[in-house]
C-alpha cells in the first residue's frame, strides 16, 4: 500500500467508507474520497489487511460503512480490565478461551456480517466471531493469552462498529429465544405422531371387524412404544404447568389437558395389554403435537426488543474518574463512591446526584422529567442523576451513591417489586375452571348410570374414560394461541410489538388512555423549522444565528440548524460579539457591541421589550418570533410539532375512551399546545402539566383504583413508573432499535396514529377467541354424547379430536386475518 | 408376513435416522438463528472460513468442544 497522499477533494463526492456526501474540505486517498479522517482510517486499515472486499461484499446501495465515531482516548476502556466486571461480561472463561456476546447496534447489512466474521484477520487472538443479524449481536471467541476483551472492543471502535456494552444483569432480562428443548419436544412429538398414524391406518381401513390378531397386536405394541417419548418428554410442560396450577389452587387450562393425556394413555395401555384392542394412542400423539404447535406459534419473540429493563440498563458501565494525582481513569459504575470526582462528556449521563465543579454546564433532563428545555447549572449547583450533558465536558463530585440517586428513587416504589399482572388469568384459563368441573360431573354421572342403573361395571369404566378423553380441551386450548399469535404477527408488521397474548387480551379491555407529551405525541427530535416573514440580510441572519446559538431551547437549536446552512463562518464572525440574556420561557435578547439588537421569542414578550409588532404573523403552532433593532422580521414556525395524524387519532379515541395527557412541562411553556389540543382531549381538565415521574405514577394509580383499565403511552424514563402501574404500558420509540423503558408493548412512533385501529383489532381478537371456544364446545358436546353412551371407538376419537382442533386453528387464524382493520392488514 | 415385519423395521430405522438428524440440527444451533445464514451465502471466495489455516481450523474444533462442555 502506498503512503497516504492526502489532498483536498474538489467536487461533492460520496465518502468511500460511509457513503455520506463529502464536505468541501474532505480527504482523498488513492482516488477514493472520505468525509472525515475517521472514515479514512477505517478504509485504510481494511485495505492493508486485505479486507477491502468489505466494500463489495453486499449487493446493497451505497457503501456499507458506519460513519466513524469520535476518536477514543487510551484510558476509555480501562474498566474492561477489571476482573470482577470481566466475570460478569464474559459468558465463559478459561485459560485458553473466552466467550463474549457483544451487542453492536451498527450492524445493518451483509457487509457488516462479513467484516465482523473476519475479525480474526485484524486481531489474531480472535478465534471465531459469529454474527446474529436479527439480534445485532456478535458472538466472540478469543484466546485470552493473545488478546483481551478490551483489545477487541477497541478494535471494534476503530472499525466503526462500537459495541453497546451493558451489564449481563440487564441483558439476561431479555426474552429468551425459543429454547432448543422446545424444538426438540415438537420434533419428537411430530415424529411419533406420524409413525403412530402409519401403524393406526390399517386399523381404520379394516373397518368394524378389526385387523387379524397378529398385525393388530404388533401395531398396537409399536404404537405403545412410540407413545412413550410423547408422554414422558413432549407432554412434560403440560404436566408441570397443571401441577403448578393445582398447587396454587388454580385450575388452569393445562389441568384438563394433562388429565386427558393421562387417561388416554392409561386407557390405551389397558386396551392393548389386557383387552387386545387398538387403543387411542393416535389421538394422544395428535393432541400433544397440535398443542405444542400452538405454543410455538404463540411464542412471538422480537429479536431486537427487550421489554423488561430496570434503571441499571440505562447507565453506562463505566465512569471517568479523576484521581487525586489529577489523572483520569475509567472505573466500573459499581465502584463509584461518594465524593469521587467524575468527568462527563457531551451526550453522557450523570450516573449519580452530584455537585458541579466546572463553571457551567447544560443538562438535558428530557429523558428523566419529560421537560424539553435544557437546564443550565452553575458551579456548585446540585445536578441529578439521569441528566444528559450537552456541550463541553464538565467535572462533578458525587454526593450520593448510584442506588440512592434521584433517577433510581422511582424504582424504590413498591410497584416495581411486584410482578405485573400477577393476579391476571386469561380468558382460556378462566373458562377452564367451569369446563373442567363440567366434564368431571358429566363423566361421573355417566359412570354412575352404567354402574348402578345398568349394573355394567366395564361399560361404566368405558364411559368415564371415554368422556375424559373426548373432553380433553385440545381445541379450546388452541383457540387463543392461534388467534393472538396471528394478531401479534400482524400488529408487529405495523409497528406495534406486543409482549405476549396476555397483554393483547388486557389491551382489549382498555377503558382509559393516558398519553405522555414530549416524545410521544410530539416528536422528540427538533422538527424542521420554516421561516415566514420579511426577507432579511446576511448580516441580520448572522446576528440571529449568533443569538440563537447561546440557547439550548429546542426552538433555538432548530433555528441554528436552519441558519447555519445560509450563513458562512466569515459572515458570522463579522457581526461581532453580543451580550445575550435568556429569559426562561420567554425568549432571548442580544445586544451587539456594534449597536444592533436582536430579540427572539414569544410575540407578547417581544412587544414588552419594545419591538414594533405591526407585521406580526398569526401563528398557531410553536413559533419563535424575531425582531432586529426593534423591527419585526417574522417568525420561525415549527412544522410537524405533533406527529402526523395525532389530532384525528385523539378525536376517534375520545368517543370510546377517557383520554388524558400527562406532561413534565409547565402550562406556561405549553400554552400553544393547550390551545391546539384541549378540544381534542375533551377539555382542559384532561391535560395535566408539570407532572413529575412520581406524579405520573400516582395519577395512573388513581385511575386504576377508580376501576379503569388503563393504557399508558410514554417514551422516557420519566414515564417508567406510570408504564409500570398502568394495566398496559406502551413505550413509544422512534425506531425499534432504540432503548426503551420497561413496558408491555413497544410502538413505533410512525404507527402511533393507528392506535384506535389497534385497539379495535384487539377487541375483535377477543371476540374471535370466544367464538372459537364455542366452536370447540360444540365438538365436545358431540363427542361427549357418544362417550357417555359407550359408543366412542378409537376411530371416531382419532377423527373427531384432530378435526375439532384443526377446525379451530383454521377458523381462528383465518378470521384473525380477515377481520383485521384495513390499517392493520396493510 | 415376515416381509412386512422387516419392512416395518426398515421404515422405523429410516425414520429414526431422520429424527436423529433433526436432533443434531437443533443441538448444533441451526434453529437458533434462521436469518443470518441467508446472508452468509452471499459472501464470495474470500469468505470467513477460506482464509483460515489448518491449525486455526483445529483450534476452532477445540473451541466447539469446550463450548459444548460449557453448555453442559
């Protein structure tokens, strides 16, 4: 490879590494252009190691590279040397082998998979690296003698695939993938079912007279042998669940199922061994196989999503600590002590309540409090855990341990200790109580009749066992899994990921809906602003930009991002410095040394400040008005302040539910919002502002105590308590790779407007389950009628039982598809 | 008569062969990730495993063994 000849890139080219447009001062190397030094380093490193086919490995558009992140400091990963932490981060460790699972959010295409699976070329200590694309996870095996976790993590940073390292405790709470044993159970049941059917077929075809002795016996004994793995291995979960249920005094749906399976087997054993009859083992195998299939179908796992997360998952693993000698080093968060001096950089979280040691710092608490404006702290101010630092790095001294800080306080509330929905039993299980009771009564009555009235004891045994067999609620147990399984799949495709079918059932019962404001109804990212008003000169634009840069208000940040494209650096420096005052909730006033004055803010405030407001624009949305030297110029209007379709959605919901809004912002800040939406919410009393995370939790608690079934939609940590206390808590996210608070469902923000349809669909789903249960009951009535008369032959049973199951499966799957509202189906 | 018994034995053996193939597939993790392998097939000649030397391949095998031990 030639030595890098760095020169300036002339035209707007695309970066050879990350595919973004190169800026005018981009870098070129060997005819390839780069947007930044970081991308060039990655490109060069890959080229030198013969890995440049990375850029052509995948037939995707553009270049596969992630934009190179900021450079890392040598001490950034000191904590990865910490033995106690390593023990928790590594899945396995011996002298010659260590295994780690790293979550890498940057994985997005086949090239990523290719490069990450070739890590051994960049670090010979890596033995094997394997990507799970859906989980965005790298399974890493390395030789601890030749490499280390720290070395690999630093390497990953260098090639722009920074891993997101969190504690194992937070990770193990994620929903497990379908365990291998479940596949084995299903496979074994399927195998036995198929072969038992093969040996049972001759019996069916032989008709009433039965098979000749030898064959009948041979096939029956073979069936018996094949049914053992089904009974002992495949059906084990049903027995276990039934036992747990009975011990807890709870007759769940698995009780009649387990009873049916046991009776099926015992009756068949007696039939085959004593009476020389064929037995009912074909029915038993079919039943277990279909039930397992139902379980599998219902087990929806969303690879990238985690529903259960506690506060620890929000924090970084390590903190940067300044030692007494003035050096900085990183330490794992567990070892952070009160009194430590920590250094926090732009975009990082404050891990514990602390005092600010630097002169000033801007903190964004939106994630914790829901308040969108950044707060400015001065030296010796108390800052709370969970604040995100924006701007230049700052030093803090911790005054509380992590576990007792403001952010974690919420988790000390009792509701986080209880298991959610602990007392809830779903429709199938509620029904199962009566069903089991009814079947036992019918079976006993039939037995008593045959034994006492007819005096035929063998007929009595026949009728009792046949009743219990035919009443085995296989079809009933399949109704909910197949209906809800289909619904969960359809909803997930539209952007609503529901944790499980239980949650879907609770969703159908919703009576009150509570929305968070910031990040849920409104977009969390600063929306694109548009300028309306008089044409302004470059100088005026530059002064406005200079003024807006001083503030961290979302509108100011929006103005900066618009104006920065129109004002170049020379014009900006030409306007000189200014004294800038920010009046919280009102606006900004800048007095330039050149004598000019710029006002940005609310129209009312501009008038108070003496601006001539004759040309004021009437605005309904959030707007920042501008006046230069007392003359009104116009306003930056925030478009798409609300997400699309929100108003229509609220109008639709208001008819059927009580809807509320909870916001961390003060009513003053939100005057526009109140005007805009109090109608849609059905009055101002439904809009509650200035709510702390604790207030939100209590509001939900009050609703729940009032008998409402609540649905809470929120996005940040500040909603975590409310999400937990609500019957169904839904976390709203911009994209499904984002980090969410613990919740029962995750909703992509783009799909929020579809909420009324989702709720309607959940209710329809419940209706379908009820109909399916009715359908399976009809079959049971037919079967029981035959059974109590002693007319249930193995053939009738082998036809009737799978037929009822398959009818229910087809009915529930098809109707769950067909009855989906158009919005859900697309 | 005895022919049928032999045939039944053969068919059962065959079926058991398929069952053990299934068990092996589940155990070796083929059901754990059903998506990524579809991407791996796109990699051409310079794919992940081609560049690995003999000794490295042996090492990989020992890795698998220890991985199994670990799981048990």
